[in-house]
C-alpha cells in the first residue's frame, strides 16, 4: 500500500514555479499558453529480494560412530520434496536446513583395518627394519691402516718393515691386531677388523621402526581409529537470497533524496502495483516481477518521486525542477539550475578568455 498522497498535478507544479520566479510587485503567470513548458521526469526505484529454495540429497559417510556429531538429533524426512521447511521470514537472510532420511542412519565396518589399527606401512608390521651389523671404521677408513702388519687381512707379510717407529707424534697408540695378533700395529678403534659395530643397531642387525616405534601397528586415520564409519542419506534445504533492482535516471539533483517519496512494499506475487507507478515504469517492472524457479518468499520495495521539469521561454538561462517536499508544510519544492544552453555559453566564454590570455602572453613574450 502506498504511504504518500497522490501525485501533484501539472497546475500545482506550475504554481510552485510561479512563486519561485515572482518578485515583489512583479507577478508571473505560467498558466497562459506558451508561458512555460512542463515535462515529467519522475524518479523511480525498485528493489527485489527473493528467497530461492533448493532441495538436494547426498549420500554421506563420516568416520566414527553415529552417536558423535549430533547426527541422531537431526530431524528426519521420508519425502524430501514434500517435507515442510519454513523459509526465513526475511527473504534476504540465507538459511540451510540439514535433515536425515528416515532409516538411513547406520554404521558399517571400516574394512581396511582391525579395530581401528592397521599394520605400519613403513615396516610392514614387523616393528623394525633390517640394518647392517657393521660399518666402516671412521678412524682408519677400512683401509691398510687398519693393521700395519696384515692390512686387516689377518695374513702378515714377513718382509714388511714395521712402522712403529714412524708413528707421528701425538697419534693414537696402536693396539694388538685381532687378526694377525701382532702388538702395536692395529687401529685402536677397530683393532684391525676394518669395521666397527653399527651405532644404530649396536651390531644387532635390526633397528626399531621410527614410524611406529616398534608397535607394529598404527591408528587408522581414515576411520579415526574407531574401526567403523557412519553412513546416512542427507537432505539439504537451502534458502538463498537473490536480489534484483530497477531504477530510472536521476536529474542531477542531490536534494531529491529529501523529497516526499511515494513508497510501497509488496510481499506476494499476487499483489497489485500501487497507482503511483507510472505506465512507463510499469512496463519495465512487470517482467521483472515474474515468479522465479524455487521462489518461496519475496520483498519488493517501490519508491517514486514525481519530478516536473519546467522551462520558461522568457528565462532561457534556467531550468526549474519541482517536486513534493518533505517539510512540515508539505509543499512543493522548486530548484533552479542553469540551462544546457547557459552552460554551453559559459564554457565558450571561459574558452575564449583562456585563448585571449594565451595570445596576450605570446605577444608580450615576443
């Protein structure tokens, strides 16, 4: 329903312009033929917000048991299309409703684990990895210096000259070789063996798996360590706002915002447009108001301000805009603006001044 009185007549608009241009002692009449020209440039705005409903079904699976996550507390349905879901009271508010198909909520075994645990992939359930029992001695590098008599082979060469006397000052004392049994000839670390026990496994040949720390089995993350999955059919009803608008062009007047706008709000597609919507605006608006697929609620906001453009042949330098005011007196406001011809004339005059200034400047410079 419109919230403002009917649109003022052309006569009322002309009378308001008369009061604007009249001077003390000089009355101006614009009602005579040819005294003034009036055209309507009413401003119109329309904002439409619809709530569009969509219903979808999904087969869902989540790790863990159904008692978790509140699934058992959700509302159920048997026929998603027919299930009643109240749309939001404000069509501009989004809403999502999640339902569960009746009888679809259940649990299934994981199938890829045993009671939520699975063999460690890194060690394949062994709990450890094979490891070399010995590594090359880091002192003699596993070379001939492992033993100066047998080179670490266990077979001394009788013609070899002992190098005991040539040991560099400060070098480590040589030890008895465990292979050739000669004293003071072997690397003090490996004792002629060229190798030392592996520092990781201490010569055991096995090292604990770092992934499972020797436990052989790990928590199965896919099912959350529960060994089961919850399955259900989910029905989702969404209400999504969909906005649209229609507006006519504005005269270049910011004061129009303070005018007495005619307003109306429609909430149903069957409601009629108010009388203040002009025929030209109605033709553009009617197709926009058609019901959209999935539309369940709407809010149409209409605003209109009747604006009259008045030109006076006796005052070609100005254009007058008249519109209902929003003051206490409820009268018609009139705004005077330079006409297009006046603006052009001023622009040409300014250009001429600039050109003359340029000529004078060049004359004096020369």
